C-alpha cells in the first residue's frame, strides 16, 4: 500500500515512516500541501505541524496554516484518492482559553482541523480518523525542541541549571514507540470519533527534572520560580484501551533510551537547530 505522510521528517512522522517501511508499504513524503500525486494512495496521515511551544511564538502563522490550509489540502487528497484520512490532533483542544492569546495558535489550529475533518466525513463520506495525543517523547526529538523532556536532558548533559516555573504541575508522557502503535490502532479502527491517547504515568515537572538529573549523573541544580501552573488532566484512554492498546515502555526506560540517543548525537557534534 502507498501511505502519504505529511510531516514525515518530523519526530513522530519519522518513526511512523519507519514502521510502515518495515511493513513493506511505500511512504510518500510530499514537499508541499499542493503537490500533485499521480499514484494511488491508501492512507493519508496529516502530521505536518509545529508542536513545540517556541514555534508557537516564533511561527504563529505557519502553525495555524499547517492545521487549516494543510488539513484542507490533505482532506481533498483523501477525497480524490478515496483514501483513509488520519488527523494528528492534541488532547489539549478541550482546554478553554482566549483564542487570541499568543500561545493559543496550536490548540486553535487543531480545533479547526478537527471540525474540518468531521465536516468532510459527514458531507463527502471521507473515511476519517482523529487521534488526540498527549505529550510524546523519545529518541529523534530535536536537541533544541523546547519541550520539557529534551530541554531538561540538554541542560543535564551540560551540567547547566534547570529552571522550573512552578514545578508541581503534573504532565503526561507517552514513549514514541507506544504512541506509534496507538496511531496504527486508531488508523485501522472503524470509528471517526476522536480517540484520546496518553501514557499511564503522570509525573510532576519537578520529579521529571530530578529523574533526568539522576539518570544522567548530572551536576545540574534545580532553580524554581514559584508560580502556579495548571496541571494536565489525566488522559481518558478508554477508547484506545478498547482497541487493544496499552503502553509498554515505562517512563524510566523511555528516558534512559532518549538520554542515550542525545549523548550519541551530541558526541557526533550534531547541530542543536537540526
């Protein structure tokens, strides 16, 4: 089968592409949303996005366009090719807030993308799937990604202070291999309803930083800025559990693998802004 994946060179897209390639499926990586594809396509997976918080500040328009124009173009592709369409969304779209706030672009873009996906399913009978993901982590993340896990690892490997804003808030983390398996479960399911996926472990940001310092044997110290930051709610994994999915990689094991990956890449002198 031919599988088109937008964002195939990104973190999750790379792991997904590898998974499909191992199964002898051809992965098509479009260079633009308007690129013409002549060959038949069985699946369209829309993963082109800007999930890093620093991207939301530096590239707000690009973030919104990937989830609006990009989703529209890929839904049209799926309609034309009679392919199954899967949207990579976020579990955070249910958080209320000001849509004009500076950091709202990612959440609001995904909210629109979900509404558009549902509309194509109802009006044109496009076979659609939506997965709402909590935080994924693992080998292959950008060294300067900006999210908590890679940022803490980079600081720890360099024995630099790790600054925590608040620190007591809970976050949910799911190892990349487990998330890829969940994506496949959703893709091959038979329901267009959104499916939420997160890890089984909730951890405070403070404890996450401590674990990374311990695993790296770092001399980093924690610098805490006392400020209230809202905790993430626990994921509702009931639907993905019904599809036969359970996370297999513990937080400790996942962090160890990611730390080793970062060590090897830093040893090769890899650029941080890869």
